[in-house]
């Protein structure tokens, strides 16, 4: 185990030692700046438990992810203060990279605020995110590291940002996006072609983030800020397949899974997405 980590649920997968892994799962269980529905601190455990429902053989890729070299590094024990939590997450991710610099990490959350930590440590040139919200506020509820500010903080690192599935934001956020070259696609205008056209020219390597609220609220009712009118499951899977095959992706995350009951529909959606990400990595890498 890493210095700041602990174990919750075990996934329905055989895992290997961290040093031998091609893919590493790390949970970031945090909801200290949640502004509507709490419970994201349980997200990583809920996702892992939901995988007990799924076959490891992925029909779409003719691959059994149980045969991949996957390590589960557990969950990071995060302080309540968001800036302290980000610092501890950064320390843990640096330690993970020292132990195994070649494995592709997949982070499970947990509030979207925590995505800032792996992006800061891994230093991608582009940040591709599926999200119902722009997350470009300069501050929210007294914090510049609130979940509603994460894309803005990442853009300030000099990372190229593109956001897909948006259907909520403020006028100030739209102005910031326009002034800083941040491109985004409304959920009503989303298509596979729109995704490819925008991401095709983005510099590599790329960090890919999925805020679970990008899906329609009927698929993900247990999340911090659910929004009606979202994307279909296969909309996101098809885009992730393309970017996994065609671009240098250094990390993925699935964030904002919430709830207080095992087997909830949001966790099931996220767990299925996690298995598809592992499957496409096994297929295309």
C-alpha cells in the first residue's frame, strides 16, 4: 500500500502487484466542497462494489479484462480541507509514479475538485472532459478549489481544455472560455463527429476525465449536481474508444459518483464505464 491509502471494496477482478501493473486504479474519496447532494466520498467504494455485478469479458472488444495486469492501489485518506486534500492526493500520485512510472492510472472519485491533483502531477498538454457543467468559476462558496472551479484551475496550469456534454454554466464562465480559447460542446449539439473534430488537433499527451453527471440524470441520479438532458452511455464510450486508439492518453478518471447505498444506478453506470475503459485499453494499447 502507498503511504496515504487504505482498502475498501475489492473489485470482481484478479489484481497484480503495483510494480507489475500496466493499469492502476486509485480512489480519491472526497466531497468537502459538495454544494447540493453529498456522498461523493463513497464514490470509489461504490464503483468497486458495483463491478461485482459485471462479467470481466467485454463483448465489445473480445477481451477478458481479468487477464490484464491491473493493480488496485486503494483509496487515498484525504483531509477535510480541499487544499490539504489536493496536496495529499498529489503526494500519493507522485509516490505511485515512483513505484510504477509506466502504468496508466485510472482515478475514481469523489468530487471533481480532486482531478486537479493528478493533472498537476502528470502534466498533460490537454484535458478532455465530459461534464454537464463548465466548472470554470474563479471561485465558488468561498473556495478557488471548489468542484465548480476545477476546469479553470487546470486551464491556469497551461493545459488545453475541451469540455463535452455541457448544459449548465454562468455568463462569466462563457466569457472566460472565449477569452482563453476553451472550446466546449453543448449536450444538445454533441455528436461523435463534433468530438473527433475538436480533439483531433489537441496536443498530446491527454488526460481524460468523465464527470458522471455528463450522463442524463436518469442514468446517474446519485451524483453531486445531477442535470437532466445529458448524454447516452454509448456516446461517451464511442468517444473514449476513439481517443484511446488515436491519441496518447496518460490517465483517465471517473468522478462525482455519489450515494449511500450499494448497487445504486450511478455506481453501476460508473462501474460499467470503468470496465469498458479497461477493455479498450487492453484492445488498443
